[in-house]
């Protein structure tokens, strides 16, 4: 069984922490024993004790620094591994199961709605970051399965929408007025890979998506 670099670094960190705790415990036991067995008539020099405490603090700080560096190394190796895997998507058309996307103010956005059943009425809307509906893409019958849609970036009034984060919302019902679950997707070319605080993201057009959300690659 192979162990990757990040797992190895984490294992090393855990072992190091156990060793550090053991060394601290030994040091404290020796200091307590030294104080308990000192001659009451000739107590240990306060300056010498202060020097020992200072030395102990320096060792403890170094241990904390080592733990921090080990953690940073593990995160870096994990991120590099994820970016290497994500780079295989570059240049391909991909679809991602997400409802939120980023609009750059000019490029059309390819969207789709995957319905679990035929919808007598399916209302598909684009909402801005404040939750306001700025465009209705569809309002009528949609069959079961994947339905491709496209937003040209314009509002219901015909003006070009501003660059912002948007959400596609689908409300679908059948002939008996029962709700039909719908999964929204965006489709586009994977243009770049980014390492973010939330993990590795693939840029699909202008929208960052996680590898886990990608359902199709061409």
C-alpha cells in the first residue's frame, strides 16, 4: 500500500507531537525532582532556575514552530496534488452541478436544468447577488431530463447585466401541481486551476467550481 506525501507528513507530525510531549514531561519531572531534593539550607540558585525555564520555553517554541512547518508542508503537498489532478480538465468542456456562477459582464453563460419528471410549468430565473430576479429564461413546459439553456447576459429589460455573482433558480411542477426536483448546472470550458482557501477550484468560463461538482467532461 502506497502512502502519499501529505499522509506521510501528517503521520510524521503526529509522531513528532508524541515525542514532544514525552520530552516536555521528562523535563518537567526532572525539574520537580530537583526542587524536591534540593538542600533547604542551600536552595537552588534563582538565576540558574530562570535560565532553565528560559531554555525550556525556547525548546517549546521551537517544537511549536516545527509543528507549524510540518502542517504547512502537508497542506502545500495536498494542494499541489489536487492541482495536478485538476489540470487534466484544462481545455475540456465540462458541466458542473452548481446553481451559482460568475458573470463577467459580456460572455454568455451556458446553463441547464435536469428535471426528474415532465414539468407542465417550469420557471427558470436568473437572480443577482441581492436575490432579485433580473431575467426569466423559461416559463412553460420542460420535459424530464437535461434541458439546455443559455443566458446572453441581458436583463428582462434588454440591458446588459453588470459583472456579479448570479444564481439560476428552477421552480417546476407537474400537471397535478406537484413539485418536480431539478438539478441546475453550468457548462463551459475549463480554462484554469486555482488554489483557494476552500481548496482547488477549476475555472469554468469565469466561474470557480470544485472537482466534486463536475459531472461531465468532453
